[in-house]
């Protein structure tokens, strides 16, 4: 079973909840797909076992074949190619690796070369494995790194996937193929606003989901009213509580110091299993 | 020889637009006849690579000189590869700017004058 923890809004507690669930359940695979700011490892304190570069394909122009017609540059929606009367420049940091330039080149002058855009890190702590990706600074493409992280999901073990915030490509790529998505929100107008968008994405992708309300007691009741109206299941509430916040501020997963929560997270995971029938 | 001036509208009486990649209009002027062609910058709203796309547009129109306020690093590299002379720091009315250039009062730059994305309002 693959469970993704996502939110729409940033800072609702995705990583905290994903990590607490993983530590409470144990013996599973953890994937941090927030490749722009992967920080689950700060809560897990794992041992680093290895790294692997992630590449994107960028066009390489054969100067013998190129006649500087400019078709590639005209085609490129990302302005990654510049064609002068006798020179051609490729700007790798703008390329989205769509492959269109090679398709439209009448001279068949374009092949591909590898351009590093990030790094995968393989870690372990007790009976958990952690794989996360780091996007290099200045590189525009998170999605290929997310794909590379997810390629390491093994089918024979449960997996928890920590999603980046937002509801665009990086979120869509992260949650694609999940059996269930836990949406972490907070009872504020901002939490509700972004939760609505995330729900639409998941409905379109036909991925089952449930909501965890973090910092319950803060803000208003609109999240509850909305979930009630929409028949969205609230799986868990985590109170807005000083001890939880203090542990978080020290980088300690709160279920480790508050064993009553370990049981709650185990129950949450069992409930998700029951809902997905896995 | 053709020169390109970045402009805020389409005539020789327009003000020079200090941005290159995200200027409003390009005016391509034949320096011998003063005949000109103005066209809007399709890269103005590009999500990225505006300087490169702008460089491509003016090179395709045959400009050998660019007169503008600032150029960023990608535009500079592209224009340099195409052998375009790059004049920065110009301001005022396009017609006057051309006259200053003809009199040799403007100097070319050998490096980008601003960082990435400065035409988007950042620095």
C-alpha cells in the first residue's frame, strides 16, 4: 500500500504527520518527495547509506548537421535554444526535456546529453528506509527528481510518501499511483482554501483520501462544516498543544515522547488499510 | 546597418524601454536610411527565457546593434554569440538615442549589466 501525505497549503504539518505515522507503524519505506525542501530526515535522523545523481536530458546539437534554420528555437516553449546565423546555443537550465526540438529538426541534428539536476539520498533508521531527492539550486524541474525518488518504491512493503505543498505538477506527480492520500490541514481560512483545491485534484485523479486536522482548536469550524457537507472523512485531529509544538521545534517526532500518539497513528494507518482494502 | 532600440511604443518619438528581454516594443532601424519597423515583444510575458527569445527575435530581423538600458546574462550570451554589438545605459527618445549612437556618444558593454529576471521587477 502506498499512502501519500499532502496538504495543498504549506506548513500544515505534512512531514510531521508522515514521520510520526511511519515511526509508529514501523517496518516500512518512507519517501520524501518535497525535493525543493526535503526535511523529513531532520525528524528521522537517519544514517546516510548512499547517493545517486539525477539527470535530465538536454539537447545536444551536431554542428556538422545543423544548418541554423531555427526550427528548434521557434518550437521551444521554454526559450532554451538560441540560433544565430552560424551558432546555436542551448540553455540547459531552461530546458524542460520535452524532446520537441529533436522532433522538429529537419536535419536530425539533435541528440541528447545528460545534465545533472539533483541528487537522490538513500538512508535508513531502525526498520525504516528513507529515500529523498534534492533538486539542485537554480534548476526548474522538480518532477524528474520526484519520479526518480518514486522509482525506488518496492511493491512488497508499505510506503509512506511525503508530498511537496501546492497542487500543481510536483504534487500531482507525487500522489500519482497512491492507494490513499492523507490531506493534512489546519482549521483556518487558508487551510480550507487550499484543502478545497487539493480535494479537486484527488477527485479528478480518483485517489481515495481523508483529512487530518492539525492544530485543532485554532481558528474556526469551517473545515469541519466543509468536510461534513462534502462527505469527506476526518481521520484524525491533532490538538493545538504546547507540548507537540515544543517537540516539533526541537526536531523530535511527538509520538516518540508521547506514546499515546503512537497508538493513535497505528490506528490511523489501520483505518487507511481498511479503507483501501489492502 | 540595422540597429534595434527597445521602446515603450512604436514610433521614433517613443521613450526607450530600459529593459531588454521584457521591453514592450522593438524598433529596428536602418541607420543609413532611418527607415524603421516596430514590433511588439512576444517575450514580454514569457514564463522564462525572455532575454533569449528577445535576442532571437532581433537577430532574426537582422539587427547588428542593440541599444537598450540593461541586458541580463542569458541575453548577453545569446547576442554575443550572434555578433550583435550591445549598447546599454541609453535613455530618452528613440530618435535622439540613435543620433547619440551615430555620433559615437554611446559605449558598448562587454558584460551583462543586470542579473537574471531583473526585468520582472526584482534586482
